[in-house]
C-alpha cells in the first residue's frame, strides 16, 4: 500500500464492525422508527402516517410500568454493586492462585440458560417448596408468607442474574491497581480505610461505571424476571412491549415504547456519566 | 424452541423428585408446567415479530385452495402445543406419529412450538402477511384464532377428497362450526372447556360460580388467565352477558369488575400454561382452568382438585388443525389430518391427552381398553382410562352451559385488548 494511503488503515479496520452495526443496529432502528409512526391494522395493512401522537399516548398509558422498571433497575444496580464490589475486591486482592477458579465460579451460572436459571428460583422458592415449606413447617414463617409473586422476588432475580455483569468489570479495574500504590498510601500514614477511599476506590471507578451500565441497561428492559417471578403488580415495561408486539400485534405502539425506553436509558446514562465523570473511563 | 422446552422439562424434573407421578404422566406434566413462558420469552420469537413487522401493505385475498401436488413430499412440519400428543416416556418418541410415518412414508418434524395462540400468531404473522411460505405445514390453533386467520386470508382451503375420514367419523359438534362454516379451512384436533379449577381443602367450600374467584376470603390465592378472550368471556358471563353478543361497553363493564379485584390484590397473577403447577402445588386455591388439565391433575398430581363449569357459564373451545397459506407440503398435511380421524389413531391420542375427542366412538373404545387393562391386572391404568372415558366427550348437561367466543372485528379486538391490558398490567 502506498505510503500516502496509510491513514486509511484504521478506517479499514472499522469497516467490518461498521457494517455490522449498520445492518443490525442502524437499519432496525430506522425500521422501528418508521413502524412507530405508522397506523393501520393486520387486515388493512400499515401505512406511514407520521402519527407522533402515539408517543404521548403510550407514555400516558404506561407511565407506572416505566417508572417501576427504572426504579427496580436502580435498586438492582445498587444491590449488585454492594454485593459485587466486595466479591471483586476479594478475588482481585486476596484470590492468590485461586483467582481463575473464583472467576470461573462467578461466570458459572452463565453455563445455564437465563430463563432456566430464573425458572429454578421459582421452583426453589415456591410457597410450599423445599425452602419455604420447611421454614413454615418449623413455624419460623407464617403460612401465608411468600416470596414468589412479590417485588422482592423480581428485584432479587434481577440482582442474581446480573451480578456477574457487575463483578467482571469491577474485577478487571481492581486487578489493574498496583498494590504498591496502597502500600505507598499506608507508608504515608493513611489508615487502611483512607487508603481504600483515596486510592483503591477512585482507581476502580471505571469498573464501577462499566459494571453499572452493564447491569442497569439490560435490567430496565428485562421482562423475564417479572414474568416468571413477579405478579401483576410488578409488571415491567419490557413485558408491556412484548405483550403489545406478540399478543396484541400492536406494532406501532410497541415500537414507540421501545424507542422511549431507549431514550430514557440514554438520558439516565448521560446524567450518570456527568456525575461519575466520563473522564474516569478514559483514565 | 424445542430444545429449550426439553431443557426446561429436565430442570423441572430435577426439582420435583418428590412428586408422585406415573412415568407416563411425568413427562407431559413437566412439559406442560415448565414450558411456562418459554416461547413467549424467546428472543427469536420477538425478533421474528419485529423484524418484518407490518411490512405487508395488504393482506392476501381470501384464502385459496392449496394446489395439491399429485404425490406427497415425504416431509411435514407440524407445530402443536406442549404435551398435546401421545409420547412414549421411555424414548421420548411419538408412537402414533411413528405409525403415520410407517404407513405413509412421510417424516414428521413435530415441534411443540405453540404456547399461546396470540404469541404463535405474532411469530408466524409476518410471513403470512408478506405472502412468504410459512415455516409450518400444519398448525393447531383455537377456534377464535382460526376465525381470525380465515378472515385475514391466512389459511388455505382443504381438499375434501383428501380427508374422507373427517366426514365419516367427526362428531356433529365439530362439523360446520361457528368459526369455520362447512369446515372449509379447519378440522378439530381436541377440545375442552374453560371453567374453574379449585382445591376444596384450601377453599374449605364448594365453588360454583365465577364470583367465587372474587371472594376476598381467597385474596392472593386466585389465578386468572393472561389470555384475553377466556378471562373477559367468563367475566362477561358472570355479569349475565352472552360473550358472543357482547358490545364494547359491556366488555368495559367486565374490565371494571376484573380491574377492581386485581387492584384489591385478589389475584396472585395472570397465568398461561403455568397455572397448572400453581394449582397442583397449592399456591393457588382457586383459578380459571382448562377442563382436561384438571382431570389429569386429579389423576396424577393432586387428587384433591376439582373442575367446575361456573353456573354463570363456561367457554367451549375447540383447537383445530389448519394449513397456512403457501405451506410447502399441503398434501402431506391433508394426509396427517385424515390420519387422526381414524379411530385407531384417535384412541391412543385421547388416552394420552385426556381432552374431548372429535372422533365418533372414542369413549367406547377407551372403556374397552380399560376392561382389557383390568383383565391384565393393571388396575391403576384401568382406573385412569375410566376417568378419561368420562371426560372424552362433554355431556349434554355440560354443553347446555357453555358458550362460544365472540367474533371480534379488528377494531373491537384492539379495544378489548386495550381494556384487558389495563387488567393484567398493574
């Protein structure tokens, strides 16, 4: 390749990924945008009528489920962080030669399909199943007590399912930290807590940020945990979109909801980035 | 999808070792219960629905007769509901299907792809609307969906000369039905009733009517169906309204009634097939239920449960075999349909699935098989067969108190869906 073409090389490398994104992200997005603005029915077909009214209409109809999804996901992200950070920290700094095994254990649940893992919880925690049933038998729990079909079950299910997405980026960030920096901090009379707060935690922020995004974004749109572990009162927006698409064949409404969900997630991620600081990511 | 279903069965099996199930029932049971939202939740289903979406600008003109080839193709893609055909629990094979293959030389790709009429329709609709050859040659859909698909021109007409067994052996109830006059597009597979299933030891009393489901005494232990037509129709009946004739205003009344109860926390959840396990294991005291399920549950999972047609009325549903437009192997599909209307094949099907059979004489044959089993010393199987014989056909008394679904226009259907969505999503 002639020397003056060399500037092209990085762009050539972008072509496969770019085409992939074009075919499987940009085009579907445009189709969705078009569908959301169409009106019609199965019998008469659909035509693009620029029906922007569907957006406020859908917000009006499904605001509670929207709010609930966002709220659940924020709680789930906080919980995975609270549970995942000590896990990742322990593996990174105390794992020693067991690091690989411990990491394998973290991703081990992925060897089973998502739906099946979730379904298992429904069976394990059934009202009279082998956990709750026994606790009820010894009088530890009231007979009417249940976990399945409550918000706790849905949030716990989401937390469980997304935990590895939080732990892995955290581990990567923590593992990169040079222990000598912590040593240096303690040499300069920092307590262990101070060393953690001033050295380890700031250096691990890219992991916190990445883990939060990887947890929050899929959790908002999740419809499996609520469908299997929840009840009517835990209905999340993903279930609504799924129902509108498949059960009601209400394609424009479902597409509009999908778009608004994406917009909401983008907005929240943007705000989050401002707070945590996107510069943390590039550090 | 099939793989997923089988894996789910396996996991459900692993978690329920304590359940007293005959081997025969075990497979079908875990299949039915564990399928849960399997296909509903599968990514391909959603991609299939949104990938093509409402691309077709017009529906094809009314269904036309498939131009049948002179010889069968030798393969058939058959989509059916889970646990809706006889299965050999030892091998996982389908004995009666195997017999068909032996007789006709046609290999059947049988998939349990259907968990819900609307969801399955959502998956195949884009192809049908676009006029593409569908993935399946033969599908089993409930009467109201058959009516809708005929209206949309999605089903091909049947060639009567290829299905003589239907005219010879079908019971009158299944001939010339409301949803497909003259059986131009469909033939019944099996049928049953949507009513109430309950566990008297948990309710402490007999359940007789739909309003018992709304009794605050059972709050949080009541199941409802997430299927719009069944739930709305039973609620309409409880208001003294004939579902077939119901207006949108009346549907709104039914919605209000259901919504008030839902908001008061009356219902544990809105279920698909998975209500079965919840009733069998006692999480639900009383629930909307399908007749065949409850008789099977009584036999194999929970002897306490009872099925009742509410005194305000139940819904009669008929599942039908039909051939989608442009199916690749229509003659093979006709041969399969004809095959099931031979009593020799209808009997093992009924003895396994336990729903109403559309074929004449099945009850008598099941009773004969019970005698044989008894003579051979298999008392348990003989008893089971006698129960199945009892429910293989609806009695006149039962038929007097069941109703048909309304033929909803597209506009009405959208309105009813909107009403019902309010009920199921809190």
